[in-house]
């Protein structure tokens, strides 16, 4: 009788450990594993103080010499000062800056693929984002508010609260912007998250807490220019671009 009771309790306990619970328990180990793949995106100008300017987050992919980030986070060459160069940052000092080259840009999905100099870094795997479902728990790691809080990767987590269109038709043409018109012509879905992201989080990977596989890229700018364009004060809702578009960008650039 006692053996049957113990077996029954074990079965109930196993049933109580839902995938979300298991994933949450694995998150600390996953964070430690992926942190070496989380990088800063910015510029370096040695005559500036500080010489490093951090604008956003990115993550390493493929053979360790490529980085995915948001396209809007890249400072165009025309806007850089003389001797200022685009860099992928592994620490807050110029010694941790890798010169970066823009390989390909996907303006529709606001994504950019960079190639970095030097030895390869640990890379992250990109998962099939088409399998993401509302209610699933995910995490993202990046550099909120730049380096104001120090060059330390910060992790947030939350569920996918909705899979929603990037842009929706407007009641009045006055609410239409150029960005919105482009996205209405090429509509796609984004992940709306029950989590808080900050400006420096742009480009952070949204990943499975258990495996670290990337399913999305944090991005609020693209959505606020389209879906929330009608709002005088855009919301603080966090969104992510499905990782399937990052895979397409890599394929288009011939990167595996």
C-alpha cells in the first residue's frame, strides 16, 4: 500500500512539473552558457571619452564570426566621425572591441548581419520560430540602457502574450507613415511579450530558457513605427521579430 502511495505521489509531482516549470528551473544554467555569445553593438573612437559607444545588443551566430542585431542600431558610415568605426563589443573597453562589417541588411524586418574580425566567439543556435505558441515562456539577455548600468548582460523573462501583425490598417490616412505603408505591403507576425525591455535591449536574442535556442530578436522600434504609430505616447510593450527572418537573412548572405 505504501509503495503504491509513493508511486502515486511521484506521478502527481511529475505531472505538476509542466514544461514552463522545467524551463524556468534550467534558466540559470542556460544564462551562464549563452552569455559569451551576447555582445554589444556600437562604435569606437579612440579620441572620445569614453572611447566605446554602446547602442544595442547582438548575438553571435554561424561559425562564431557573425552577429545578428537590429538594422536601426547600426550607425551609418556617413554619420560616423573620422576614425570612428563600427564595432562588436565583448567588454566596455576598446580592448574588447572587434571591428565589424555590415554583410547584409533586411530593412523590412529591421535586421542586420555583421561579420567580425578576430577569433570566433561561441555562437547560438537559431530554432524554428514558427513553432512558438502564445503562453510559452522565453527569456532575453542584453544590455538595457547601454552601459549606464555597466557592461553586464541582464536577463528578463516572460511569456509570449500574443502573436500579432507588425502593422494593422488605420482608420484615417493621417495615421499612416512611410514605414507603416511598407509593412502593410509586406505584413508579417511579431511576438508580443509579457516582459520589459529597454532601448539597449534592441537586438537581444529571445531564447528558450531550457535550451538557449533563439526564437526571436527583441525590437520595439519597428513596431512603434507601425502598429503603435497612432499613439501619441507609444506603450512600453516589448516585441520580438521571429528568428525565421534572421535565418533567411543569413541564407541570403550565404552564411550557414
